[in-house]
C-alpha cells in the first residue's frame, strides 16, 4: 500500500481544522492528503483535476455547504465515498442524517471543541473509516478496469431466493460453509415472532435500502441495534421512517413490541425485552458496554433468546468486531433462524465473518436479498 496510498480530499471552512486533520495522517503511510477545500464549490473545482479515493466533508460551510455539495455530487454522478465530520449538536444530528440519505458513507462526531486539537480524538476512528471506504473504492475501480463484476450494489441477482456466500476471505469461513458449520442445529418449526438485527459500520445506508423495500403488511416486529452515538439514533429512525411503509422510531422505555413497528435502540442505551402478561415491551438500560458497545447486539440477541427462543430471526450484518456473535449462537442453538450478510455486500465483513466461523449461521445472503428474507418471515416458508 505504501506505493499506492488512499488519497484524501479534506473539505472544511476552517483552515485550522483542515491543517489539523491533514496532520493526522502524517504517520500513516497508506493515507495521503492530496487536496483541501474551504467549501463545496471549491471541492467541486478540485475534483475536475484530481480523483481522490475518499472525501472528508464538513457540513456547515459558506457558499456551498455539505448538503448542497452532496446533491451536486449526485447530479454529476461522482461516486467517491464521503465521510462526514459532524457536530454533536441536535441540529448537526438532523443534518448528518440528511447527508447519509444523500449518499454519504459514514460520519464521525467532531469533539465539542472542534476548532482545537481535540480533533485528534477522532484520529483512530477516522483512519479506520478512510481505510475501509478507500480500499472498497479502489477494489471497485480495479474490478471495473479488469472487466470483472462491479460493486455489490450493481450486481444482477437471478431470483429472490437465499444464496450461498461468495468466497469469503478466510479459510475458516470457507471451511464452515463447506462442512455445514460443525454440528448443524435443526430450525424450529415454530413461526417467527420477532426479527432482531445487529449492524455497525456501513449500517445506515444498508438499513435504508432494506426498510425502503419492506412489506407494508409485515406482521413481525423488528428490533435493531445500529452502533451510533447518543443524539443521532432518534434522527436516524426518523430518516428511515420517511422511506419505509412501516412505523420506525427510536425505542423508548415501555414501548410495546408489535406488528408493523421497527424500534431502533437509542445511542448509549442497551435494548432488552420484558415479557409482561398483556404485551412484550422495551426495557432500556445503561448497563456497562458489551464488546465495547452500548447499545450492543449481544444484549439484544440475548434478550430475544430468553423471550422468544426458537421463534426468532436474528440477522448479523456489516460491521467491525464481534458484537452479536456470542448471543446469535444462543438463538441458533434454540432453533431460531440466523442470517449473515455476505462478504461481497458488507462494508466490513467483521461481525458476520466471526459468526459464520463460529458455526452460528443458517444462511448467508447479499444485502440486496435481505429484504426478501425478512418479507418471507411471516409466511409459511421462512
């Protein structure tokens, strides 16, 4: 990678922020800043002469702000991934969700003292995202140049049926898929009564695609853990609700779990289920982080297992680390249906890869077919 670094364009109206962010990468040999711009208009001009692998974008800028830049990017057909550096303010959350809906890949919170060296607190996360999305774009460009299949989103699928995973990256995953993952557990014959999704990096755009195409008459409730900071999940749920026929909202303590409702775990709170005599309801807690996360997919899956057992559908999707892996195993052993997103369509094949390696997954499917799987859950054949 040293001779082919990931090239970055930084767009921010603060000269200090541009300088500080650029300096973050001085000791990162596979990341190179090739340009800086003070607003969206200047960024578009620079894109006429340079072709960065990723853009770091501020949202509130003079002349052409980040939202206007994203809209113009879409008009011009520019496919370069964009990572937003966003304020934590409530207004920032709303604008950030709009940016994601317009095609931004991901976002990072600026520290409260953004015009200071506090910006360095974002370094590790920013480097991770640049490497993830930059390498993804390089791979897609190389694939197109070589005449191979394009990006996962452009693949044409033969039919809306679950398919085996494309060749995963590790020998352990290959072995698990080839041998049936050790000792297979038979699926329960009980109908599915709950769907739980654990997802992280790359999740906002993946979930937007799923929920925009979901059946309006789906009779199974859905609970989602998306790793996202406090203050952003409410706006994220609202943005999904706008594109989905189902009711989607940020979960509140005491919310009833019912058909046609999707509940998103709030940032910085775990989502669990209480089985009351008249209804199953949401319980939010501030217990310690699990796998480094609150909310945690493992906490959600553990609660799903305890309340629903084999009547559950658990889905583990794109994301770094192993959150959700342990407790999706509990659902698998109870006879619940377990699904993992395939490597080709994941932004990060981390959580799904580990779950497959552990032998906890019944089906591995591409993102494009995840909605079809969900839409079939309350029908005779799941």
